[in-house]
C-alpha cells in the first residue's frame, strides 16, 4: 500500500490516460485488484478508481545497482 503506480491503459470513463500516476491506497480481492487515487499538485484527490493488477504497474524509485541492471 501507498506505492506509486502508473496506468497501463486509458480509461476514458474516468477521464484518465495511460501513464497517469496515482497512489495505491487499498489492496482488494486478495491482491488481484487495487484502489488507486490520483491527486492534483495541491494534493486534492480528483479520482479514486478500483483497478485490476494488469491495469497498473508499480513504480520503483530506488536506485538500481550495477548487478540489478544486468
């Protein structure tokens, strides 16, 4: 939870596009679905969407070591 994730698909019904970033705020269905919130630059939530795991990719902000990049 609280990982940053990006959408792998556009969801026009929610007015969000592929690549848009949000925060995982809840794990659903034994980890096969997630609630993801998107907020504006001021921290105001403008969308909260329940998504399947294949609709997002969790972003990793840790620096990779040389061994990890091979």
